[in-house]
């Protein structure tokens, strides 16, 4: 690597030393780190456009840099040997160019290591249909999905195809055969990659982001045909996830989509990260397992009833988001303000703010 290349590596090593999850590099201000959910400024001068160009272009794949110059947005993965891999997003803002580096752990953490509810392990046994892992940006969706895929890889003889933008966690072949495809490098888009994956004899397809009508439609079709499809959306509850999928389609198609989703949906995991009391962050996790009754609610458009179904399904392993947040508060893991800020029904948490 050239001397210019090492310039960004120094910031990434500092990021690693500080235990930061993200490095923000933006023209017009000094670099910043996100540590335990809070932004911290690095003692460094204001980044100029020339600095940005010299630090980022040498590490960006040529086609991604061209994409950034043409569109003002691009994603890729970058690895510092013996340190870590990073997911990189390039974009433009008012003062000039900007980049966010997010660390990708070098090893895939297990469900237990992540502190996820043990019933998450049941997702590894699903043999057909749609499983959704959802949450806001930076809530750990990719990390949770990687743990589930690794569990399947260790325990089942499957052909797993992942479609990612970019590839984050690298999965070696264990009991399963794993093919990982990166959008841009191996396919022009998720829709094209999903279409091709259907011809490649998959047992499981992971769709890194179900972001548009074509991708969602094809993922639903694959799940309806009997393939296991894992996907992600940027929603913070199971009900909002179901509504989001249906709402993507034209009104004339929504009844049909409800029928397909009611038949093919197997589970939704929604997660949010809350600041942990004393430092760090902790996940609140909502889990829906799709029962015949919930399938009927989806088909009939009665998604508001699903919250009650999750609450009454606690014995079968379901957890509702506000219940999960309240449990974190009761255990002393998060503050009342943090619980209130992330709650779905904030009225349930208003009494805590007086404490």
C-alpha cells in the first residue's frame, strides 16, 4: 500500500483503539468518531476537499469511485490487514464530500455472544418462507443476520446465497456451501441478483436490503416458492415492517400481497440499540413468529391486532418491543430517558420520567 493509502489507515487504527463503531470524514470539519453511540471529535484540522480525495480515492475500487463522482453516492468494503474490515459509504453534503466508515468485526459473533434472546436460534431451523430482520440504520441488523447465517452454516447442509451491498461478514464454507455476491461487483442490482439466485438451486437467500418494489416483489415470490429468504428493512417494529412491505405495492395489488405475505412470512425480528447505563449499547429485540392467527390478520388487513397477538404469544417465544425495552429498564441496563426515547407507545413510559 502506498504512503497515501496509509493516511486513512491511521484514522481507522485510532477508531479501533478507541472502540468506535464509526468514523465520519467530512469536508469542512475535523474527523469524528462514534463511541458508545455518542459523537466525539478527533483532534485534527478541518478536512479539505483535496484531503478527502487523497485519503479516499486510493482505497476505493475504481468503479465505485466513478459511481461516486457520477452520482454523489457509493458503497464499498475496505480492509486494513490484521485490523478489521470496514463498510464505507461515500456521499456529498453542503460543504463537499463525506464518508462514513463502519467497522465490521473480523469474526462473526454468535447469538449468545450478542446477548440476543435464545429463541432467535429457532430462525436457523426454518426451512421455507420469509424471515425479516429490521431496525433503524446502525441497529445491528447485519450483525444479527450474520450470527443466524453462521448458525445455519454450522448446523445444516444448505446452499446459501447472500446478496449484499457491500459484502460485510465473510462466511467460510462449513456444513453449508456459501456463495456471497456483492452488488456492483457481481451484479448490477438486487433485483437482477435475486432473479439469478432463483436459478442457482438455493436453499436460503439473504437479501442485504429490501429497498424497492422489484426487490421486495422478487423476495416474496422466492419465499412463496419454498426458498428460505432472509431480508432487512429500516423499520423498528414488526407491525410497521408488515405495513411497509404491503405499502410498497400499488393499491390494486395490495390484497394479493397480503395473501402471499400471510402465507409465506415466518418471523420478524425488530431491534433497536439503546445507550447502556455506564457505557456501551444494548439491544432491545422484538420477535414475531407468524402463527396461523397472525397470518389471517395479515391477509385480512388487521395488522393493528398483531401487537396483542405478540403480547399473548409470550409463551411461544414472542416478545413485543416495548416489553423488551421495559425489561432492559427494570434490569437497570438503560435509563428511563433512553427507554422513553425508543419506546413505540411512549405513554407506557411517561411515568418513568418522574423517577
